[in-house]
């Protein structure tokens, strides 16, 4: 291993910020669907909105805590990885002690925000941390179970958003959210496997890639993409949704969802190790469709 690089104060700050992976905070937006649909017929009071903001921030901070701890634990394996070797801890730009100190601060701040969002939300955050611990120490090298654990993390975000504002998410919203989460998780694996020169090279770095191949992941990502689209359409036309919101117009937001799902799928298959979640944040087509969906749903639920 090479000697750690000597960094300026500015560079050191940037490397510590990179350790937090702030681009991954986009996943915390999964706290918003339940409030978006649930508050359409309930008063969105200032305390509820403050609780939602605390919930969003708590997921951001505690996810960064998990990333920092994971980078420390996986530093040796990351040094053998084509791109992960550039991560702050693996490259030596952030020391283990510094990374753990930062992680401890994130845990304290995230826990305080979780408590501010309510006891119910704090319980969900404990489940979120437990799920991540299970993933890090047990499930990340177990085929399918690793993807299910990632999906559970997204589901807990949806539940967290609902609990934070005191609304009950519909069963169809939870089914739809789980389908989307499975799709995103398989896309993550699909973009990861592409970076290796062959199957043996992938298995040498991550044992789970002894089972995952590009061909298998193409099928799994494609199947879950279809399931995500169908479950969203069923959600919009289900009697429960129509009765709750008093409209059948939500089905007309489906084209935005179809575009976003297929755009994300294409990006995941084109990438070589990059995270599709980070890549689509730079994709104007995806962002425009996502904004269009949000505007259409808001207009249907609130404007009419």
C-alpha cells in the first residue's frame, strides 16, 4: 500500500465530504411519496412539515454514517476494486480514525433528528440501521438476499415519511414502492458487474458476482422494471386510491413513470461501475420527466 497523500486543508475537507457520498442523499427523497399522497386530504401543518424535514435529514446523515463505517470495514477489499480503490479510506486520503470520528458525529446528529421526528420514526431508523448492519456483515455477499436488503432500506424510507407526518400509506403505495426498490437494487448490481473484465475477476472482488452475471441481471432488471410500471398503474386505478383521492386522473401520470423507469434501466446497462443514481441526476431527460410527474401528481391531488 502506498503512503497516504499529503493534503491541503481544502483537499482534506473535500475528501471527508466525499466520504459522506452526498450524491446518494437523493435516495432520501423516498420519504416524500407517502406525505405527497397522504397530505392531499389532511392539513399540512408546520409541525408536520418540520417533522418531515427532520426525517429527510436524518436519513441523509445516517446513510452517510453507514457509508463511512462500511468504507472502513471494506477498505482492504476496496483496494482490489477497479474504482472503489479511489474511495477516501481505501486510498488513504482519510484515515480510519478520522473516518470513524466523523461517523460517530453523524450517528449522534442523525439520532437527534430521528428523535425530533417522533418516537415512531426513531423506531424505523433503528430498523434502518439494523438492516444495514445485516447487509454489511451478513447479506451483501448472498445472492438475492443482498438485493432484498437494499430494497428494505427504500421501504423503510417510505414508511419513515408516512410516520413522520402521521399518515397511513396505502397498501398499493407500499407494493409499488417495493417494486421500484427491487428495480433500483438490481440496476445497481447491473452497473457494478459491467466494470469487470470477466466473471472470474468480478467473483475475486465480490463473491456475490459468482452468481450474478450481466445476462442474469439483464433479465432481473428488465422483469422488475415491468413489475414497477404495472404496479404503479394498478396503484393509480385501484378502488382504494380512487376512493381516497376522489379522482381517476392519476393514471395519466403513468407516461412520466414509464419514461423514468426505462431511462434509468438504459443508463444502468450502459454504465461501467458508475452508480446509476448519480448519473441520472445529470440526465436532463430523466430530471424533466421526474419533475413532470411531480407537477402532474401535485396538480391532480392539490390543484383540483
